[in-house]
């Protein structure tokens, strides 16, 4: 069984962006040390259109071969004219409002999101499924998430878009690893207690 991993950046106080979802305040923390970590451990989490200019387009996937993202996350790429932001993976966008995919490499999941995610997790693959975001999507899939990789940056937003846009429910996870960086960023990995 493949894992669904929510790989997400957030502030110290648990927000993944401002109230509109803008996470640009976190970008300055992607310095040389942090970038080398991403390149070595999670290269596939960097969008294809960002990998090419950095000369890392040829890096193989290490953890994921499939990505699921919400409509708002996908819209960030569409605004830049990019219809296939993760061309190095199978791409799914969860959306009830996007009637048709603008790219043949991107499949829209409009109905039975949980059922489709369970099908993807049941596939035979050495790679896991990357949940890119956003908040509402993570809230809808909270019971399906097997692993959290939380990239915390040393900033406080005060309010904004939470990691999970869902109602109150206690879900317990076990801490796996912690990696700290000179710029104050911390990457924590948790596994769901089942």
C-alpha cells in the first residue's frame, strides 16, 4: 500500500499562507543549504518549470510518482501559463469547478475524491503519492493522510490559511525525524498512528 504524504510548508503558527494562500513570505528561507536538502531528498516536489532553469530537470524522483493538488494550488501554475506543473509525475487536480483539464497530462478529480485517492494508494508502486495542497483538500483527505512532512519556517503569520481546512477532530501522529537548518527552518516527518 502506498502512502499519501502531505508535504507542506508552514509558519511556526501553522499557516501555509496568508488569508488568500500567498506563501511568498516563506521563499527567502530556500537558501543554498535548504535547496541542497530538497534536491537530495525531495527533488520531485519542485515544479518542472522551476527545475529546468536550475539545471536539475534530470534528477530522478526519490519518493513520489503521483501528485494531487487542489484547484487553488493548480491555479498558481495556470496564472504563469503552465498547464502541466509537475510533468515528471502523474498529476491530479481535485476540483468541482474546473470542468475540463487544460492539459492532457493533468486529470481532474471532480467526484469521489476519497475513493480515487484510495485507488491511487492501492496501486503497486515503489513510490508514494504527494499531496501538495491546499488547506481544504488536506482537510477533505485528512483521514487518508499516512505521513506528514512539515517544513516549518521561522516566521509567524498571526492568521491565514491553516494546514488543514477541516472541522475539529483529533488525529494522532508519531514523530519520525527532525532536520534543522542554519536559517531556522525545521523539517519534521510524522507517521499516522493507526
